[in-house]
C-alpha cells in the first residue's frame, strides 16, 4: 500500500508548492546546455553513459518554472539512440527545497577508442548537435606513462605532456606518495603550459614513490551547435611508479 501512496504524495506536494512545469520545444528553452560524463576505461567500461541537459530558469526565484521536453525528443550518440530517462519535472529535495529535475538520458556508451563522439538532439522541430573529442579514451602522460618504473634524481627537471592533446586542462595537482612511510609529499612548485607540465624533483629521500598527477578540465569540443554550452568535465589521477636515486 505504501508503494502506491508515496508517488501520489510526491505529486501532491509538487503541485501545491513546487515550481510550475511548462512543456517546451527544444528551440524555446533558453540557455540549454549539454553535459556528459567522461568515463575512465580502467573502471567504468561496463557502466552506462549519462547525458544531462540544463537550462536557464529565468532568475534566482525558486518558483521560476521548470521545463518538460516533448515526448518525441530523441538523442542519438554516433547514430545510436539513447533512452530518455526524464523529460524534466519539478522536484522536492530531502531538506524541503523545491527545484527542477532536469532532462537526462542514459544508455550504453560509445566505444572507448572512439576519437569523435557526436550527439544529435531533436524534437522534430529543431536540432542541436555536440561533438566531443577522445571522450572516453585512456588518459596518459608522455615521457613517463607506459613504463613500469621510472628512475629520477633529486633536482632533475621533469617535462610531461598530458594526453590526449585535445583535453583542455584547467588545473593540476602533483604529489609523491611514499608507501613505506605512508606520507604524501606535495609538489607545489611547477609550471603548466596548456597540457605540458614542468617541475623539478624536490629534495626527497632515496626510495620508491608513486607520482600522482591529478588533472582537472574538459574533454575537447569539436562542435557545439544550438546549445549555449557543451561540457564534459574531466578529473583523472594518473599514477606512475618512481624510483628516486
């Protein structure tokens, strides 16, 4: 009995106090943005891809309307249809705050090795397109990555390049993990030029370490047509085994 009452209660609460839900064609939604997740092929090969649509609600007023997409809205990824999980609705959070459940899609992701991933969104009246570059490929570091172990010396200049080159890095964190003493040594002094990272190995004890390079940024965007923004947020920690002698 409870399973039947809970959805009715949620609808009643939304209708009484939540924002209005308006049906809108894709072309009539202001500031429509596409956001996709960047899968890590080391851990997420079996998980579905999630595609989120966000939009401008017209101001900070919590009663600003939410939008619901037409039922015939269709999204394809490299020609394959991805199921729509929500057309959009109003929502009520656990702390009693009303908001919008924005439209989203979820389905099998394209092949990890795909260099281009094209998203086409249409409702029969308008069409929007986004193309991302190297969305789900394995991230790596030229010069160090690919080797089982790297030998470095204190004071040595290290020059790395984050790959693929189409990624747009916004910030990086560097550190050395000493597993024997269970301590993390931050490398605070470094230079970054785009996807190139330069640093001098600090004065550390002779030992085995793990070099951590954490990159934050965006996967490359080849095309963003009809959307106000196309984003693929990227956070990746690349680890390299290092011997300091």
